[in-house]
């Protein structure tokens, strides 16, 4: 899939999760916890893969988007912090969960919709040919798949729901399966402990500007 299509698809998934959570902001329980965990997972997979598949080539290509790539990384971090807060602030009538959700969604809309989709996408189309964008998309999809596998390998199952009131550690991260199962807790990060063996031949995306071998990419994953 072409990389801008893949990014748009990811943004749509995240936007839908935000909207579902907005409807449950005052309703504690396993369903809301699962939605929070799914949102955190989807955002982490997206931001890590997007940085490696797109931001890095933008930085090394000497393009006008170099500054955006650097700022985008900071915005990703702020977004990750905000959504992770959702797993420690219980939904309820006091409005605290709703407030965190609102801020997280605003960060997402500003970064993903107002900046990436409206301003960055047209410039990426100028910088990369359709073939290059297709290869970048393959690269991003592969990174996402590998990160999802790594995450499900590190933690085999969800933690008890009773533990959701305290901050969580990387070792306690949630565990969606490759088939898309939803963990009951939000992951703190996507660990890079498990790295697949590099393939014998280079795929075509490895010839793109700024591209590193896949195994190297994953070693650098947060
Ligand atoms: Fe982004
Ligand atoms: Fe994005």
C-alpha cells in the first residue's frame, strides 16, 4: 500500500477509537479499558512506524520537511504521553478522563490532520515518486507488523483489570495478537527486545533515501 494511504488508514482507525471513547468517557469498565488499550497500541504502532518509514527519509533527503520530521517526533511523544494518561485516569462523572481524552484528541487532530494530511502529504507527493511511496508504504507496514509481533511476544496475556489504577511498566504492556485481539490494558511502550533475523536480500524499500535494513530499524524502536 502506498505510504500516504497507509497513514490515512491509521489516522482513521485512531479517530474512530477517539470517537468511541468519547461516548464512554463517563463509563468505567472492561470495555472502556479495552478501548483505551487499543487506542494506545494503535498510536504507538503508528508513530514508531511512521517515524522510521517516513520521517527518517525526510530528514536525510535534505528536504523542506526536515524541520517537520524533527517537530513531528516531539508531537508524537506528547501524544503518546497524553493517551497513556487515559490508562491511569478512571472514566467517571468527575470529568477527568474526559479532559485527558479531549487534550489527547486535540493533539492528534492538530498533528495528524492539520499538519500531516493537510500540509505534509502534498509535499511528500512532490518529493517521492509513486513507486517510492509504494516502497515506503511496504516498509511502514512491515515495521508495524514486526512491532506488533514483538509486543505480543513480550507479554503473553493481559493483566488483571484491578491493576489499572496505577501506572504501568514496559514489562506489563498489553498484548494484542496479530489477529487483532484487544488487550485489557494500555502498553507503556513497544519494546525492541525481539529482533527478527535480517533477510538475505535487500527489499526495494531499503534502497530509498534514509532507509536502513529492517532489523536495524527495529533495534532502534522505542
Ligand atoms: Fe505523525
Ligand atoms: Fe501520522
